[in-house]
């Protein structure tokens, strides 16, 4: 019998690959888009993490979601430093969410308010992704647009308080395996993981439309 963390990883694999190989992401990581596209993507992330992290304090005592609320994961402050670097001191004034981003953030917020298991699904897809594939994005961004290594512009991808990402991910997966949920609830959580990847892909698609490469 597979562990729940294995189940969740394999069940969402297809959606994960689709999100990672979106045209926008491929163009961005291939250095074919300007820094403005990267900044716009960073803005969209702000809305998603604002929805994820604002309710974290309230969820910290929840038996399902609580163990996953870890201060060393929090990204909002780093995102805001990056946006100040990318957009200037008045970055908030020009901040706008794409409709696809709004739908994503709304779903995260809804889960945070009503369904801790769903919140865990979104938490997992975001933070474990950032710890893994996010490092590839950081490396490419530093090389493509000349950001200082692990400095302003890429701080979102730098987890200063996690010295051993592999060990952290192992601990995180153990938390998933120990989740106090029955089989039906676990199936619902897996389905929400797939939905999270689909929402993320929707954001990439919208960004791709905003930053098309001229044929």
C-alpha cells in the first residue's frame, strides 16, 4: 500500500508536468522573455501567497492544517522585497491580479476558511514546488536578468531558514503520511491537489497570452 505522500505525488504528476512545461514558463526560463514578464509573474505569486499566508495564524491550531504552518516557509515578505526591487517603491499601486490568478487565490482562501484538508493540498503544491523546481527558476533568473545571487529579485526562491531542503521535504512528507483523515478525505485532498495544479496552469496560460512571443 502506497503512503499518502506517494499517492499525492503520483496522482498529480501529470498536472505537475503540464504546469512546469507551459509555454510561458518555457519561454521565461529559456530567456526569451524580458524581465517585465518575470515581474508580472512575481506579482501574480503575491496574490496566491497572500491568500495562503494571511490565514496561517488562525490555522496554526487546526489539527489538520496546523502542523503544516511553518514560519520558515513563509514567502510573502520575500515576495514584497522582490517586487520593490522589480517595480520600485510604489509597487503596490500598480499591482493587479489576472482573472486566472484571482480564481486561484479565491480557491485558496475558500479552502483556508472552510476546509483545512483542501488548504493542505494547496500548501503542498506551492511550498514543495518552491523548494524543488523553484531553485531552477532562481538560477535562470539570476543568469538571464543579472540579479545578485540569492538577492533582491529572487528572494522568493531563497529559504534562508531551511538549511537542508531534502530533510525538510522528508519531514513534510511524513506529516502528510500522518494526516488525520480517512480514505475518502484523502481522495478529496488528492483531487484538490490536481485542481491546484490546474489553477496554476491557468495563470501560466493567461501570462502566455499577455506575453506572446512574436512568431
